């Protein structure tokens, strides 16, 4: 991950944790691997204790604001902690990839 993307990850995570203390935040995908081009989106995984429609909407707003300010499209993949750690998603290749290749903030 390049320095600019690292700073964006940290800013995004800070903004998320202002509203959701204890949230888990990882960057994953091509930008996290340092392979992204100028037009690559920035994939973020956010794990919250409780995920609902309001929380999902707030995460989207943060992603838009941070992304717009830094010329990035941030795509958020949200999970509740239960989904991420114990639910069917916990066994998915997506979660496996996030845990293996993701960059934690």
C-alpha cells in the first residue's frame, strides 16, 4: 500500500471510530496490495458490534466524504461482529482474503 492510501485508510478508520468505537477496519483488494491504478476503487471492510440500516448509511457517508476529499472511490463492505466472526460469512473466501491480505487500521 502506498503512503497516500495508508493515510486515507487511517483517516477513514478514525472517522468510523468517532461514531463506532471499537470498529474493525481493514483495507483490502488491489490498493491494499499496492497494485491499484488511478481508477481503482478502495475496498474497506468495517466490522461493527451492531450493524443496521442507519449504521450502513453512516459508513457510506463517511466513505463518500473521505473518498471525495482524496479523489478515491471508497467501497465499504460492512459486517456485524457476529457475521464476521461466527456467521456463515466468517467461512467465506471474502473474509478469509480480508484477514489474510487486508491491511488493518
